[in-house]
C-alpha cells in the first residue's frame, strides 16, 4: 500500500521522485497565482527539471509563480507562453511558438 495520501505535500513527492524530474521538460497550463498550476511549478522545480513551460493568459498574474520557481531552482529555465483557450487562433499560435522554439526540443510531461 502506498504511503501517500490526501495529506501528502507536493514537496514530499518532488523529493521522492526528483530523479524522474531532473533534466526533463514540463508544460503546465493555468499557472496563475492561487491555482493548482501555481503550486505545481515551484514544487516541480525542487526536482531540478531543465525547463518549465508555463502557459496562461496574463504574464503579470504568472510572474510571482516564475519568481518562486526561479528561487526553488535557479538552473531551471522558465518560459511563459500566452495561451487564451477562448481563441482557436491563439491556441494555434501558442502551439506553433512551442513547436518552432529551438530551445524546446521536446516536452516530457504536460499537466
């Protein structure tokens, strides 16, 4: 039986599975302050991934998450991509920016 339950904190998971996070690229949608994504990014950063792609509507709302993530793992590259799920054209533009980005050879995980 797993020793994880509903009271297990993300930092515990990040510590226990850090070898699976290190050097990987993660894509997180909806990382605005106060959201699940906002908690996920800095927690994953404790496992030292190579890159975190944060997709959301507003850079100012995500900047505090980027700052916290940077302090948890200065070596992790954090990139923000504007994503408006209400606009198919914007979704395509965001996907194109990620696919054509030379600094992002692949995505290992997405949330």
